[in-house]
């Protein structure tokens, strides 16, 4: 059985856990969220998407 989780959901959970366990403050959380939002509207968005796709495609090929 293969379970797929959208990357944005996974990142939101990680960010929420960091905020909950006081590993990052609320101000840093907002700054990172806004940075991601604005980064998505730049020319770097395609490069970031290609990098994430390459990493996620390579993960199943990693063996112990």
C-alpha cells in the first residue's frame, strides 16, 4: 500500500510542530511562511519545484 501526502501538508505539519514545541517562535514562523509565499511568485519557483521533484523521485531508489 502506497500512501501519498502532499508536500505542502507535510511542511505545514512540520512547521506547526516546530511552533508547538517552541523550536521556532511565532515571528519566525510567519517570516518563513511569507518567504515561501513570495518565493512561489518568482522565477525561482520552477527551479525549486524541479529540485523537490528530483529529490522525491530519487527517494524510492535509496536503499539501506
